[in-house]
C-alpha cells in the first residue's frame, strides 16, 4: 500500500508543475476526484508469491504426504556391506528448495515467515519421498562417484576378505582353546646340560651297548683296532647278551691270534645259553683249527636242537663227525643238509666219502656222480671225485 501512496503523491506533484507552467493567473477549477490506476501486475505477483509461500510451508509441514504417492527409488545393491562408506544421495540437498521459497515469501509478506518451522531431523519423512515430489536438480560427478564405487565386484572382494579374517579368528580361537586344555607341565625348566644328563640316565643298558657297538665298528673301519677292542669290551660290560658286540670282539681277537681269549669269550656265553648256533659254529671252527675236533663236536651237539633248519650248521657238524670217523652220524647230517640245499657239490662229495667208509658203495658212487653233476666243485675236488668214480665198481 505504501507503493500505491507514493505513486499518488508523484501524480499530484506533476499536476502542480503543469499548473505552474500555464501561468499563475489562470483560474484553477476543482475537478472531481480521479480514481487511481490499480497496479494489477504487482497485485497478482504478490498474490502468487503468498500462495507459493503458503504451499511451500504446507508441504514442508508434511501436508502433502497423504496425497502424494511416493515414487520408489531403485534399491541399493544388496551386496553392499556396512563397512563400505556410501556417500549421501543427491536428494539430501532437496530441503534447500522449500527453505529458499520460505525466505522469498518472508521478504514479501513478513507475517507469513513464522509459519515456516523446520521439523527436527528425527521427524523427517524418508528422503526418497521428498526427492520424488521435487523437480530434479543437476548432481555433480563428484556426488555420483561414491555410488559408482559401491559396485558388486569390489564388495565381493571385501566380503571374501572378511570371510578370511573371520576364518583366521576362528582358527586362532580353536588353537587357543586346544592350548588351554593342555595340562601344564609340572617339570621345571632345565638347561641343556641337565637334559642331556637326564637322557643318559634314562637310557637302558641295551641302548648304551648298541651305541658303543656302533662306535667300535666305526673305529675298526678307520683301522683303530685296539681302540675298537676296548669299546667292544665296554659295550659287553653294559649288556653281556649283545651278540653283535661279542662276535665282533671274537673276530678281532682271532685276527690278532689271541685264540685263548677268543675261545673263552664264546665259551662263557654258550655255557650260559648253549642254544646259539652262530656262536657255536664259530667256536667249533676255532677248535677244529686248533686240533680239538672232539671239543668242536661237543660244542655243535649242544646247539644242534636250535639249528635243525640250518643247512650250513648241519653240514659242519657232519664234517666234524666224519673227522672223528663217526660216519653213520655223518651220513645222517649230510643227508639232512642236502635236503635243505641239494646243489651243494661239496656236501655230496662228503656224503660219498662217509658212505664209502660205511661200506655202502653203490650209494657212495651215486653221491659222487651227483657231486660231479652240480658243477660247483673246484678243479682239485673235481679231480678227486673222478678218481673215486674210477675206483668204485
């Protein structure tokens, strides 16, 4: 209204100027009051602004929620995990439009400004509904970039990494649980020297004898015979029943021609346990070399029960019996040995000799022929068999 009054005052001033120019002597006549021109453009513009402000306030207060059907926005990718930061959607700037409209309306009609009350953030309707009811605004590329980064492939990688991390945590939990179930050891920690001493004390005599036996073999292979003999005696002092150490020591003593010591070494063992065919055969051979055939036969006879399936042992026993001219027993032992090893030509020859001495000439000739047929005789023995065959009928 102040604008209209100002326009009327301007019109009166123009009239006063025109009347002054016509001359002061002219008669001034009173005219009927003239109607002021109505500025319809300004009135319509103001009315439109007031209506727009009212509509904006009504919409901002939530009046359009019941009538406006919200247009659903495309749902975000289902694979997006909470760990992935997503930029706020472009519609977050939508509330600025009602605020600008309200400010414009307040400039035209100050009385309508208090009606525009911004509701609290918690009471705001979903952002998607506001966005659909307002005209779209251009969104910068920077705002679209976070949405493009939330694509399914990177999210799947992060999900796989999360699964691996979860599996690692589960494995650590299992290990921790298993370790917590292990009872604590009551034994106090000891230094290396104490552990070595404890291990040596815990070893059995058999184990210590075996270790000494192996060390002695190493010394003998290096040519340190005397040191090897001493270590073998040490092994037997740990375990008198160690057969390997006793036989090795027996062989070294025989090589050094210490026959008495070697014979005593085996006789002590066989006196305690005669059922040892290997030691009995070694001792019997030593006695034969020393001319004690009777002692050799006695040694073999005591261990014969443990060597019934030993062809070499029975052939040796037959040879000792043959030297003692006990041919009947020698024939039995040779036949038992040949049943176990029929291709031994020397044993066939020995059987033929005992059969010939026992007067069983046809059987002796057959034994010599079979010895010749084996082809296992040396040239000297083959010549001896040929002479026997020529003499036998």
